[in-house]
C-alpha cells in the first residue's frame, strides 16, 4: 500500500502529468500494479534517486517484491509493482 501511495505522490508532485493509468492484475499467485503517467519523465540512469524512490525500493525489498521504474525525459514514467502471494 505504501509503495503505491508513494508512487502516486511522486506523480502528483514531480511529473506534471495530465493523466495516470492504473492497472491492477492478479494471475495465479502474482499481483501486478502498473502506474503509467504522461508527465515529463526523467532519466533513470542519470538522476540519483530521491528519498521517495529509495523508500519504495526498500519497502519492496522487505516484502520480497519487485519494483521496476521505466522513464525517459519527455515520455512519462511507468512504475511496475509485483508481489507474489505468500
């Protein structure tokens, strides 16, 4: 829940997005949440992660989940949260 909340907060605060698409799927024992925005994006290879992204990564490590952040300047951002049922 907190990772999803932080992702939405980051979109609101930093992305300057007009639209956010949220997709939630559950297949077998895997829950996947995808957040896609049409904001300004950022270069994930150049920018050191902020405290929000670091917190998201740490939380996902604690619950043995997977966090993928794909972004590029001018092309928005996609955040993928993957969790396996215990």
